[in-house]
């Protein structure tokens, strides 16, 4: 099943535009149900991560009166909530088969995750944000790189940089970013000459994209664990369990593809 791509249409010039649109939308709906079955345990793990994310936010809002007057926490939580909405959108995008476009959403997750952390450790920047000032990403990255060093902070920043490095090749509209729709072979000769619309469902590509999304969410969760400290230790145990399962799926996926290649 791994190399099978379904719902590619070849009737672009023969069909009426309205019929083409209806066909794309119907195919996308069919993709959704099929993808939930094909990508089962990967989607299930993504849901586990989002569940823990929601649990963290619940914990924060149960104590809203204690921090609502603190600019750093208000701004950080705002970014954390915004990040989750993008993650929810990526889940829908995966099940619809919009893999290249989903990867682009990860840049938005990165921008909000880094701001979430910056605003927590730098109240001045949090107040700038709440005052409506524009804070550009290079400025955010530069300020984070100058933070006072500690083992936990170094671990967080390293995780964020590694995650951004994984997605940086495909989040800009360069030629490589079109591989998700055209494939690698003869990309230069094909790009733009063959219209490829709608969702392109592939079990292999779907798993790759989910693995990248999981890395993004785990980075955001790691920051939430610092901002929203939970005393019982249960949150930390759940995070470690999910993180370990992510590594297992990554290793399993890599081994399976090495075996079949």
C-alpha cells in the first residue's frame, strides 16, 4: 500500500470548471475516511499529543485569576492556543491529503512556539506584543539565542532549531517544495506543466508528514511543560511516554522503508 497514490484526475481539459471543483471536493471527502484507516496509529499518537496539550491549557485556565494580570503569561498562553489551532488544521490537512500545504503550516507553528517561549522569559517582549507591535521572526530567534544559558533552556532551543531545520527545505516556495505534488523524478521538466490539484493521498508520505508534525507539537509541549508547571509529575510521565512512542514509530517507519527500498 505504501507507494499507492489515489484520487489523481486526468480530465482537467475535458471537464467543466464547476465539475472539476466538485470532483476535487468529493475526492477530498473520500480521502478523509480512508486516511484515518491507513494512518491509524500515527494519527492516534498525534491525538494523544494534542490531548496532553489541551490538558496543559486546561490547567492554565483553571488558574486564570492568578496570572491574567501578568503580561508574560498572557502573551505566552495566547501563542500556545494559536499554535494548537494550527496543529488542528494540520490534522485535517493530512486526512484530506494536502501534504505539501500542511508542511507550510509548520512554519506558523514554529513562529508561534518560539514567541510563546520568548514572551514567557522576556516580559518586555510580551508587553510589546500586547501593545500591538510587530516582532519579526529573525528578531525572535536572535533574542532567544542570547538568553542566559541553562541545561533546560539549551535543550528547548536545540529542539526548536532541529525541528526548524527539518522543515526549512520545504516551507519556502522553491523547486524542492513541489516534490510533494510532482515527485522527485524529472521534477524540473514536469513542474507547472502538469496541473495537480486537491488532496494526494499516500500512506508513506502521510506518515512522514505526521512524524514532522509530532516533532513540532512535542517541541511546543516541552515549552508548555516549563511555563505551566504541574506538580504531581503525571504530565512529565505522559510526555515521556508519548515522546518515546514517537521515536519508536520513527524507527519502525525508517526500518520498514529501508527494507522495502
